């Protein structure tokens, strides 16, 4: 359901919408918690949780809020992930680009540790969401990015990002034709227990920074479905006003705190913009799609401007890791897990072991290379 007005000039501002949404939230019951979930304070907290699939998540804390959010700096009558519009050739391109990104992530030791599992006395704690990471770094996926933070959604609803420079700018009040620009702040009610929400998943804190900073969740939107018409979604249109968003900009440092400088972000941007992939990425895609003809697909990619090269052009090098990761690895680990709590007491032992990992024999080998 979308709340709008017959005249754009009558729409509220983002500040007014934020106040309205906060008031609505204060009156909504919290229905998504599982019986074993503890109620935990702190918007900056992540909860160690295990999914029905067996892997773990570092879940942005929503134990005391009834909904998630999404911000869009424009209104679309039909709101679907771009993935749902792709042709067969475009699917091929996007999948190969994403394979290249996955290979790149797997070349980073922290991502590999999360993928293989952090050793504990009970079981390895595997934290991995490759599609979620791809979504966070600009690749097309079948998902809508949600957040547990109302402020994060408000920032995205009032700003646009230059994908080449990475710079954020506030949406102006009027477009080039003098029309009032409209944004939308979405509220998605978690009206049933979290595991029972169709298509909803947690991305949360990952090996790389962006998903955690953006407090990310995601909703898989099926082909032909309109996010605007989801039965648990409410959208509030507002008129853009760059003066009103200065406080939001200060909170997030003009967006730098949501999309900080990271080597993985630079590598993702190069993959997306320049469309260069390694032969390993192409081979992996062929293995994942055994019914496709590799020769035909290679030709399709070449015709579409995708360059397949023999070199591992995007993998993390020892020089990059020595300069940007190993010197801060231990401090980064301590900082990450200082914000993590166990969603129920049974995971307390796992979390204690994770925090002690740098001081174990395996941890010393990992952190002090």
C-alpha cells in the first residue's frame, strides 16, 4: 500500500514522514520474535543466530522493533529488482560477473574463514551470504535491499550515488522540468515469525564492511510481483528537500559511513563497469549450468562486450593483504565481535570461542601471517 497525495506539493517532507513512521511503529506489536529469542537493547548490536539451513548470521538487532525499512529516491509504479527484467543474455552476463566477484571474495582470508567456518569447541560457525554480498556491492540480484535502520533507509530515500566516483548527493527539490521530486520511505511489517516470512533473509555483518554498516536484510521478489503491493509493505511518499536531510548526512558522513573505501568495493566496481572476468569465473559458470553450451555462451559474452582473460585480475594479492588487512586484522576482529551478542544463551559458548579465536593456535596462524 502506498500513501500519496493528489498534488505533489501536498506531500509531507522526509522529517514529517519519519515522525509519522516512528509513531506508527510505537503502536505496532512485535510478532516476529521466536520463543527462544531474547529481547536485547541496542541498535548497533548484531545477534549470532543460526538459520534453518544450518549456517549462521550476524543479524542486525530487531528484537525490539516490528518492521524493516527500504528507501527509494524515486517512486516506481512497478517496483521489482532489475534482475527480474533481464533477457537470457543479460542473465548470463550478470551471473558471470557475479562469479568473478565470488572468486574475488574467496581470495580474501577473512571471507574464506567465514565461508569455511570459524572453529569453536562445538562446531564451525559458517557465516556466508554470497548473493547478499553481491547485492551490497552493486550487482544485480533478485532481491530488494532492506535495512533494520530507519535512518539508513531515509538516507537512501533522499540521496543518489554516482557509481563511477562513489560520491553521494542529496536529491534536489525539483527536476530539470520544474516538477517536484518524490521519494518513498517503505515500512515492511514483520507480521509473522521471521523464518515464516516468504523470501526474507538476513545479510547482516559479513567479512566485508558494507552489509553490516547498512544493517542489511533482503527480500527475494518473484518474477511478476510488485514490491509496492506486498501485503506487509507500506510506502510513504514525500517531497524531496535537500535542506531537510543535512542532519541525516551528518550522521553518515555524507554517505561515507555506509559505503566506505574498501578494496573489495573497488574490485566490484571494476567488474561491473569494465566487464572483465577471469577464465576461472567463466568455467565456474559453465559448471553451474551444465545444460548450456560453453562455446555459445563464450561467444554471447564476447558479443556483449564482456572480456574473458586468463589472468586472475581481481583476486587479492599478498601485497594488498599485507598493506590493508594483516596489520589491522586482529583489531578488526575485536571491533566486529564487540558488537555481537548471542540471540539465546545456547550460543554464548560459540560466541566466547569466536572472541578467543585470535589467541588460539589456528588464530595466531591466521592473524599474524
